[in-house]
C-alpha cells in the first residue's frame, strides 16, 4: 500500500523552499551559488519524480503510448502525433534543465563545501550520480543518441550528441562507482532526500535495483554485460515493497498527485483506462480491476485505444489513484522480482527459481494495490497465469510485468519494446491506418534541436538510422 517517506508538514516545508528559491535558477546560473546544494537535490527529485508520474499531455504521454490509457478528448497523442504540442521539446527541457542541471549544480556546491564531513559529502555525491544515471537512462530510452559529454554547459548551446551505447556503458560504470561510494554508516541528505528521508542503506538497494534494470534492458544486445550487472546487483537490491523508491505527494497543492491534478483539480475527463489494458486484465480475471477501475454497466470496459471515446460509456479510474496524496513510483520491488525471474529464465546465476520470483512479483504488486491474499492466491493458480517453463518466458513475463508497471508508462513502453510483449493495439479509426508495427520505438528529437543545433542533430539522426518514430534503439534488437 501507499507509504509516505516524510512527515507531510516537513515535506511541504522542504518543497515550498525549493519552489521559492528556484524560481529563476535556470535562467541565472550564477545564482546557483546562493542556493544550498541539498535544496537543488530536492528540487531535482521533485522534478524527476513528478515528470515520471505526470499526466500532462504536453509533457508525458507514455501512459498513452504504452496503452495503459486511452483518450476521451484528444486523439493526437494516441495516434502518435508528438509535435503539435512540442512534446519532445518539453520533456527534453524538463529532464536536462530541471533535473540534470540542478543535479550538476548541486554536485558543484557540495564539492566546494570545505566544511562538509567527508563521508557525508561522498554519500551526497553518490546519490546525485545515481539520479543523474537514472535521468540519462530515460533520455537514451526515449531518443537514442543524446548530448552527454558536452551537455549542461551554458556557454555551449550546440552540444554534440554522443553515441547512446557509449553513454549507456559509461553510465553503468558511474553507477558502479556510486554504489561503491555509498556508506550507510554516514549521513546523506537527511530530510532533503524525499525518496528515502536520508536512509543511505535504502539508496544502496535503490542503486542496485537500478543496476538490475539497466542490465536487463541490454540483455539482448549485450548479454554478457547484462548478466554480470544483474548477478552482481541482485543480492543487494529490493526485497519488499517497503524498499520502493517513490515520490510522496501531499493532499493540497502545489505538490499533489499529477493524476489528481489532471482528472479532479482540473475538472476534466480527458483520459480513460485503455481497452488494451482492461481486455488483458479481463481475460485473466485480474483482481486488481475493482481497485484500478470503476465498472460500466456491470463490467470493466476500457476506452478504445486511438479513438475519441465518450467518457460516460466506459470504465473510469479507481478512487485510489485519484487521491491527491497518492504517491508516484520511481522504481519498485515487483519490477526487480520480474528481472530476477527473467535472469534465471535466461540461464543466469541468480538465486531462486523463475516461478518463485515471477509469483513474488505478481503477489507484491497486488499487495501494493490492496488485493486480498485469497484473491492473489486464486489468481496465481489460474492455468493462464501459472508460469510454464516450456513456454516463451518473454511472453509470460512480458505480459505480467507490463500489467504490474501500470501508471509507469515510460518503463512499460521500454519493456514492451524490449520483450515484444504483450500484444498492443493498432488504432481502431479506419481513417488512421496505424497498426501495432507503427507504435513508436523512440521519440523524434525536439524541433528546437533541429533549428538551433542543426549540424549535430543531422549527425545524430544519421548515426541512429534516421530521426524517425520507428528507428530502433541500440538495445532493441529482437
């Protein structure tokens, strides 16, 4: 179930401080020295966590792309039109300007703080490195080649794009260094850390879980590197839902659940559970349905993906996700258990069995949503849910993992691209001939980059095989 990392009043004070102090930070790099490093770290956590859980159609449409949600008002995004709202530009700015820039500035201030305890400084810099790794990981998985070695330099508005594969391997090395530098016996950011309230031991688990995610992502393209990463990280990664990395939201604006903001505060009815998701869950008689959805005329009925659906004629979101203080997920234990299951299915040296970790993952996700033990056990004994070692692990794990990643649209999209499971829908509109083969495998680069950084954009586009929605990333080889 939901948990709060900080007492609400402490959280509000921390975040309000960030908001007040950082209003014009990114417009005035010299002003960064006036802002404490820990405040910048908090602000980066808020920006990253809010972005990953955003329901803003101008910024984060991955719940649509991964077909967890359907539209009741606008169909452009579920028909893969990204440029009308400048979505690539908006998310590029969010991750580079509001997350990575603040992390970079935070690290600089902490490095220069001669009064800060050496062990505390080492922990703080390691935590910054972990969040930088996660952010660049997401940028690579969205675009492919990205600015990295020349990024975040205000004096260089035309940075080169680095090879995604090279950056990825560099990030994995940096993550290993950060893990090695974490010292649970020393303090970190304390209450400025809204993910774990200063618990450095939890950051060790978080970083190792991220290492597992990064490893399994490249399992098809770099199996040896992937295997080593997962095997090394698994013993020190998440072991229960209590370890989940989450951003806590509060019951009153401005730091509230983005889904509540989109659906309740705005008094709009723009989104519905997609038929893609609901149909898969109906086929499995999934006990999460009464928690995640309302019924329509005695059944669970998802909005038809890609169409402009009449809101009143379909199931809606369940109350739990519409609460203003419903937390946002960054990385969760069920995902880690699915990685362990897949690793064993691939023949890697991870303790346990595929079935045990597969069942653990499903059970943990259902427990998170509040499903009863009896209903979980009943679900796990269904013939079409029981893991079959003679079947295709990609299909079996892919479907259940995609279901468990509900609301985590970006990671759900990554897993679908990687495992080619489950089966997603084309667009049902006969006037829009879009099939599953047309679902984007990356986003196009921002138009601003095309206009203001043309030569480097052209070189990057050529290097990845074309700046197209259907260009496959380096790890997407199956």
